[in-house]
C-alpha cells in the first residue's frame, strides 16, 4: 500500500481550493477530541497528553492498494 499525507488545504484538478477538515486525527475524531479537551481543562494530564497526540497525528490517504483478494 502507498500512502499520501492529507493536506489541510490543497487545490483540486480544476484549481478550486479544497479544505480537508480531517487533516489530523483530532479533527477526524472531533467528538473524542472535544471530550479530551474538556477533561484537560479540568486538570486531567493524561487527557491533555492524548489530545496533543491526536492533534499531532496526521491523516493519510491510500493512493494505491497492492493487495488482491
């Protein structure tokens, strides 16, 4: 499999701007991130660490699948 990182902002074939809201794991799983943010604000250090990890995890797109069924 080959992967391509998802950019937050890019242009499509026609030159139009495309905003990828799920460019990182925190935005892809925004409900979980919001719950972790609420717990982190209340002083939960583990939640703060997990939220930071989600924010720093980039999403990828599969561009080629070498596996055959």
